[in-house]
């Protein structure tokens, strides 16, 4: 059956190099599975998935021939145990695959697998994607440079990724932000300043409102909000520096205006210094592993030369660090940005 129409991809999918594969094996990010991304593409039918308001979600619920589905379900259940319980097979008899959804929008074109435990009807989602080096670098850097734990595994050309829970940014801005108290809005604005800075230093691009989630956590008599990226496809790819600053996307204008309404420049700079200080401590505490991933990136091709040439000059113009001018690839640009932050985190970046 004809597959859903694929939207034009914004960037190519870069293969996992031999050096990256060795890095992933060293840090226990590899596994062995019996079902690959390409296997899931052989679905025989699909229907569009709508949200509770009847709007198109850009996801398709896919179906497979009956004689193949039992094997697919069994293999996906095993994948779930590898991701969440180190392959504990005693869980398998209680696990069923409720749904398999496919999204043809964007770069990764993932399958979303909904696994349900028959004993209590609690379900969990995970994703099966085509392994893209850009995304893997983004996931690794998120693990080391943010407060978030990232759970994923790679086998050959297939990426298995844990679902990141939270309220999608675009949904939060539209449905939840208007109901927040003024104190909560200030806290969200503060978190956004730090998120904006973290994306720049780590060169994580395309953080439009639908590419990150906002996570509310109740703490005694108030709610604390965190912002966490969920899309890492644009790690170290674009040449335009503004692409790595969420503040410049129109989808984020509401929160950007909130920052401007709530804080004076001196407060914004204070929060930027705070996150730079935290990032420096994280980098130093993960120094060997970060250097390992940077060494792999410096030998890899994850962006066109014109993007590299543009970004290194825009970074130089922004912070006047001569080392940027001599970078030959995205790995070197990122390494220079991190070193510059360590050296100058008290000054304006």
C-alpha cells in the first residue's frame, strides 16, 4: 500500500560513522535487536490520527498483515525491555503493543510504539527511528551538558529512543500559559533565558515551540517549570547563528515577550551567567566523555562546508574569539564554543 506522503526534509540524515559506533559501544549505547526501522516501514495500511479536538496530528496509525504482526509485537516488546529493564525477559508475557504510529513530518520520521502492561493497564511510549548522527550527537550532549537523563540505544541503522514526557511548548503557550500566575510566568521566563543560553553554547538548533516540552513539577505550595528539548535533529547543522537561539523563532514570540516584560537587562544577564556557570561545572565533571564525543565529531561530516564557513565567522563576529576563524568542521566549532565558555563564562557570551 502507498505510504503517507513524506514532507520535504530540511536536512539529510547522516550515517553513523565507524568512530561514532565505537564511541557508542564504549559508553553502552548499543544493543542487538531483531527488528529494524526499515522493517516497520512495511506496513499495509494506515489511518490519520487526530487529537481530542479532531485536528490532524500529522501522525498515522499503521497496520501490518495479521501473519506478520505477532512477530512484530514480540520483537517490539523485547526492544522495550532492553530500553527500560536491561532486557529482563520475565516482563514479556505482560506486555502488549497497543498502537504503532508513524510520522512522515520532519527529519527523523519516527515510529511511536505504545506498550501496555496487561497487569495494570499502564502504558509507555518509545520511538523507533532511522539512526542519524546529528541526532545522536545531540542526545549525547544533552546527557552531559543538561540536568536531563537521556535514554536511547542504537543497533546498526536503527535508533531506539525513550519518550520524553512533558507538555509540548506550543500547546503550553496556547492552553496553559494564560492560566499561570504572575509568579509562575516569571519562573517560566527565567527558565527560558537559561534554555536559550544552553542551546547556543551547545549548538542545538531549531528549538521552535513544538520541538521542546515544558515540564511542571509541584514543589510544596508552588509549581516549578523546566524546559527540555525533544528534537535533536538540528544539532550542529545550520550555518546561521540565530538558528541556535530559540528567541529568534516566531513560534516562541509569546515567551520572549514574557521575558522582556518581566525582566530588565541586568536580570537577564544574571540568569545567563548562572546557566553558564552550571554548564562549566557539568563539562568539567564529564570532561573525558565530552572530549571523546568532540574528537569523534571533528572527524565526522554532519553539515555542508558552506554552513561551517558561515557559522564559524558568525561566532567570531559575535564573541570576537579568533579560534573560531580557524575551525574546519562543526566539531571544532562546538569545541571552541565550549572552551570559550569555560574561559569566559563570567563575561557576555
